[in-house]
C-alpha cells in the first residue's frame, strides 16, 4: 500500500468553504488507509479538536490514523497563502499567538495577517506554500524569498483535472528547481467523498451571495476535491518523484499533538505565609461557622475535611478560590447569585457561599464523588447563576482580575437548522422567495434535523418536483453544519500561562468581550478547567422583588436564604397548580404534574423539577412513581438473584424515590451496582449522558447494561426501562444536585408570589424577557390574586414598573404602576431620561413634554398611541392629534427658533369616539396587554351562538364531554419527549384552556396549529385528578376576525413599526 498523508484539508469550519465535518474527514482518511490527515482551516483552529477527538475514538478501535493540527494562513498584503504545521508545543503556542494577533485587530470572524506577523512567529513551523492561480514572476520571487527566510518550506501542488493540468504541474516543478524548494502532493481536499460536491457548490453560492446559475467560474471546475487513497495520488503524481513520499516525511516531523496541552490553572493571591490549600481551608471553616452559627455539625466537619483533602490531592484549591472570589465580589455589589449543577454535591461549596444546598438537611445528602473523583481524570466544573441583567458586570470583573491574555469566554458553534438551511439552499438554487418561505414555514421553531415530505405537500408544493427534491436533499445535508462561532453564555477558561499560547482568542460582537475558538465539548475533551458565569432571569426578578418586600424578622430581604422555609401555604398554592411566573413549574407539563404529585415539603419540589424531563418520561418512570407516592401500588425494590448479591443492593440508591430511578446519579449507580459496570465503563456512560452532547452514543452501552442486569437476575423489563431512561438523559439530563439547586428557586419564587404578588409582578415585569408567559398573562394572574394594576402614564410611571402608595391604608398589597418600558418602541436611554427631565421641569401637557423633556416626535406618538397622556385629561386620539400639531415646531426648532416663543392657537377639532374594542386593540398593539378588557370578550356573544363555551367552563366540565373553546394562542409546545404531541394554551376573558393535539391531528392541521393567533378548538375533555385538558379533534382559525376590533377605519395613528399580530405566542420545542 502506498504511504500517503493528505496535508491540505479544508473542513466546514472554514465557513462556507469546506463541505464535510472534521470527523467525517478523519474517518474517511482512516478508511482509505492514509497515514495522516492535516486539518488546516483558514486562519482558524476551530475544527482541530473535533478531528483530534475522532482520531482518539478510532485509535481505541485499533486505528493508527493521525489527525495533524495545522492552519492555512491567508494574508492581506499579497503574501501567498501558507499551510503551517507546528513541529512542537512551543511552535504551536507561536501559531495560536499569531492567529490571536490577527483576530484581535479585526472584527468578529475576521483575521488580518501580514507577512511580518508570520515572520515573528515562524520558528518551528513546517510550511507549505499554496500557489496562486497565476504562476508569474512575482510568485517566483516570493518563492525565492520564502526559501531564503524559512528553514522548513515546501510547495503544495494539487491536480486541477483540467486540460492544462499537467502543464501547470510542470510549471510548479520548474519553479521548485529554480527556487530550491521541494514539491509536495496534496489534493486540496474540501469534502470527504465525491457525493458532497453539490453541497460544496451551494456553500460557494451562499458565500458569494449568488445563485447557482450566476456563480460561473466561482464554482469548482469538477468534483475531485475529495479524499483519495495513496495509490491514486501516486498515480496522479507519477511524473514527480518524491512528491508523495514527502507527505509522510512532513507528517512524521509534526511532533505536536493536542494532548500536549498541559493545563495550568492560575495561582490565586493568598495571605502571606499561606498556601492555596491553607487559605481555602481557612475560608471553608470560617464559612462553616457562618452557615451554622449554633455550631458546626459533626457530619459537616467530616465532609469538609474529606473534601479539602481530595481537593489538595488533585491540586484544585486555586480553582475553588477563583469561584469563591467571583461570588464574593458579586455579593459585595449586591448581585444575587447561586451555584448549581454537580457543585451542589460539595459541602465546601456550600460553606464558601457558592451554592445553597445544605448537606445536613433531609434528602440532601449528595455525592461529592459526582463532583470530583480521584478515579475520573477530569477537572471540576462549577456553574454559578447570576442576575441576567448584571451578569456583564461579573464578566468584566473576571477580565479585569485575570487580564484578557489569561481569560476568555468559550465559543458556541452556531449550526444550520432546518429553517435557515432551506432558506439559504433555496436561494442558492434560484428558487423564488415565496417557495423558500413556504418550505421554511413548514419547520417548527428553528430546531430539528429533517424536512418531511408530508410537510412540503401541506404548503401546496410537490416534494417530488426535481427542484424541490434537490433543495430539500441539500438542505438536509447542510443541517448541523457550523455557520459561525459565537460566545458561550458564560463559560470562561482561565490559564496560568498566556491563554493565547493554548488557543486563538478573537473579538466578540459585543464590546469588551473576547472568546476562544473552541466550544464547551472541545474544552472538556482537552480537560481544561472552565468557570461558568451564567445568567438567570429569575435571580434578577427575585432581587427586584426582594427590594420591595418588608423586613422579615427584622432583617431586610437580600438573599434567598432570608425567605422562611417550609411554609404550608406555599405548598397549598403549588398543589393547586397556581404557579404562573414561578420558576421552573409554570409550563403546561409542570402545572399538570403539580396536582398529581401534591408537593408538601422541599424534596417534593426537587422531584417535581426533575420528573417532567426526558429521562424519567422516556424510561416510563413517572406513572410508577406517582402510583407509589399516592399509595396505589406498594413500594418495592428490584432484586438480583440470591446467587448474585444482596437483595437490597438497590434500596439505598432508590429509597428516596420510592424504588423508581428518577435522577442521573441513580441511573449511574444502578449501572455500577446492578449491571456491574467498571469505573471506566461507567465514566464513558456518564459522558454520553451529558446534557446536549453525544446524542445517539448512549445506545452503544445498552446491550451491556441490560445483559449485565438480566444475567444477575433482574427483570428484563425493568432493566430496559432503566436504560431507556438513560437514553432520555442523553438528550437532556437532570441530576439530583441540579434539581435541588433549582428547587430552592422554585420555593422562593412561589413564596414571594403567594405572600407578595404585587412585588412579584413588578420583579417579573422589570426582568422581561424571561419565563414562560408574556406580560399580559403575568398581569392577569396578579389581578386574580388581588393586585391592582394601573396603566403606563407619563405623570406617574417611571421607566420600570413600580409599586405605588395604597389608597386605602388597610389594604395589604400596593398597586402596581406599569412602566414606560411596557410601551413598544420606546428606548430607555433616550426616553427614560426625557421623562425625568419633563417631570422635573413641571410638564403638564403634551406640548410641555415635547418642549421640556426633549422627546422625539416618534416617541411622543408612541406615548399617545399607548394612551399614556390620559391623566392629563386627553384621550388617545386627542393626544396624537396634539403631537401631530407640533410637527411645525420640530422644524422651527432648526429653521426659526425665535418662532417657538410665539403662542399660536389651533382650531378645535371634534375627533371621532374610540369604541371599547378599538381601545383594547390599541392597548395590545402598543403595550401587548390591556387593563380594560380581553379581546375575546367582544366576540363572546357570537361564540356563544355557536355553542363555544368560555375557558372557565372547563373547571366543571365532566370527563370525556365534547365541547369547543376559543381563545388567543399564548403558548405552543412540542417537546421531544412527547412523541409528536403538541400542547397549546389558549386564553379568553375568563381564563386559560390547555389543549392536547395528538400527532395525527397536528399533521392534518399543521399550518393552522402552527400559525393561528385566535383559534377555536373542538375536542373532548380529559379531566384527571383536577388536571383538565381538551384533546383537540378539529380547529377553526379566527385570526382574521381580530382586525374587526378596529372597525371604524378612522385611525389617525402614525404609521407604526409596532403593528402586527395582536398577540404573538411563545413557542417552545
């Protein structure tokens, strides 16, 4: 077999150039028997870790393929493109510093390189020169210069398969002889197999913003840019001795491998005379005394001592000091934060104030080994949530603390999803906009991995038409391709040595942000430590709510720990599914579960959070757990055969969940105890369970898992259900520690909602967008809980919503005044400041707000349209008329400012009266809600005549009754665990209705279900344990009727950029 290494390979991380994933190219090279494959994307190392990971996996199966880390450097000063491979670790560091320099002087996604940049970092680089299309004297001069200045340089030669192909290779050979440079054979690979050529053409069209018919010479001349075996390459370069052999020689000289990236975590400052572990120990014991003012329990003493010993042994104290420092700084700034995830297993993290999970409390005895284990060779991973509005302050602190040369955010790879894929492919193929829009609109949300033919037919298009079939087939291939890199939501990598010697750093789109080229999976694969500085909207809402609460036991409420625990009234509220706005339990599925699970203590909330997840649902664990909890079946524990172990070996694992595994940790321990997985096997299983990662790889462990349990006497059906649950965790895992951290916020937000719904509403409104419901539903829910809500008004509103003084001192709750932020189109920086100026200057009319506040004309129109001048005694139309009358004054301010002092008098005009329905429609159009009435209220008489009942009637409707309800569509959900079932929430003037749409009904009415905003649902009532749904059978779309709310057609409103649907649903999948 001819030995050959492909040294010029472009992956799809050279965005819109390469047409294969890195793993496809490595796998293809291995299948063809190549010695090595060099990954060399343009001015980027973004794809090299994925190729390296695939090499590692193949080597576990006996492969000897090497994935070489390289890069193609494109210059802006006319220097020929160079392919470089670092020969050792230091050369690799110089390459990453070079790329960082080019990216930091450029906009996001670009890299500006000059020859001088490369010359300063060229030591140790094995360099291949990429010849340009035109081989002229200037290029020959460049070759001579490069031969003189670089010690290890070759000329890359590729066959173009054109009529003058051999002539060009002969020219290159002659240039090599004259310049003293040797030729190296490559195939300039852009895809792993010839079947990807059409996709590569489409990528070219997308990149060049042209259609396939306009592309011309911008397309590759043929489909030969794929991997070829060594024998074929030897035949193609038979006239050029040594060109093939040199590829292997160069590959052998590449001494760098990504596993050489030895990671050193930065040292943290400690008091003089102390080591990092001594300082961490002091902080931990001081924190324990703070957490337990009446004395540190013996259990905590043992846990802290054990954890500190392991942290010292594994050399992690600096990591813990870092996280502690970030949390300490945030708390000093009054920023609410809470650690979660596997860190909640740590007593040290609790004592340091990083997490809120107290290991001494009932049912909170978690496993530190899940967080850090001596048997697992991987760093800890602590996630900390901060208020989403103030998280940026924390991130900038990290940059200041460590410097941008040692701290950067991890990347997130933005992939093509069906909607974007079909749009861009359709455009590239020359399909009309209406056809591509129709195809794109068949996709639910932005996610998924297919475009089914039935969905295409529903648009009126023929999926078998050649142009449609070609577009959908290519779009299918494009789905999952990287589009560009973005910054992670908050994952930081921190290093002791310069970070840009480990990975290139570039500018983010946001000001003062930098991020590396590798994503979370890449970081995990290389075992680099990461600190997650995450954002959580509920923390923002709670902090804003806390600021409005009265003191509790004489103490101001500033932290979740200040909220009284185990309040029965809070659990009463949750048992009734009264949870709109409550963290994690406000979705339709969670609301359905609450009355069935009937939470009465904190750990019940932990179960509630975790049970409505893919793992337990897919493993069919939900119903068995509920039956046991409700006493409908006995609590039993699966047992092995007596010959194979203790019959109670699973009791300890499953006792808290009544013999039914619900958490990731339980599934893992079942694998070890019952299926007898080794530590290594369990570790691989755990990795494949990781959230959103490696979906599909879990099944590789299934046979061993089930067989291991059955061979030991366990029931096969139970073993299979356990593994189905593990597969569910593969798509979205939920460990117990994570559920406990979230359950704390469930309880706290429910407590605030129950006791102070006025403060809770203000906190939620001032933290939007967040959560499941829109402001209209949050306001409605608060009013149902006795909160008076007042409209936005220029005389009383601030920018944010506020609590006003009570009219009646005997009232417990204060009225909520909606802020100007609720008016669409206004800008906080300009309009918030203008409001303050106008009121400070004593504005008392529309004209005053214009003159004294400095509002723009557009802003005043928006305020008038939202009826925000009502307290001044003017109606919506009168205010808008007044704004229009000021048009001349805006011009005069520039052209004739002296005229502004002249008082002019305008004739009074009798404006048409605005009906109640028009007022409600305008409220929704301008503020997304109305305090006057509900839009469906105006259709009630007509709906009643058709036998359509109000939503409130569902509360007393008998099970299996057939009826029809109508309402605005608030929410659509199509979770992956629901086996194609779609859930909808409708709202009318009396309440909400939860709708279940089975797969066949959804497919029969797909477009209507996906797009309607005002819907009639005919179906059958399903009432179980107080949870009521309507199982849909057919639909009527009334969306067009909403326009009748503005029936007189005499609107004088300025043309608005906030027009559109009366209400937009929030769609989840």
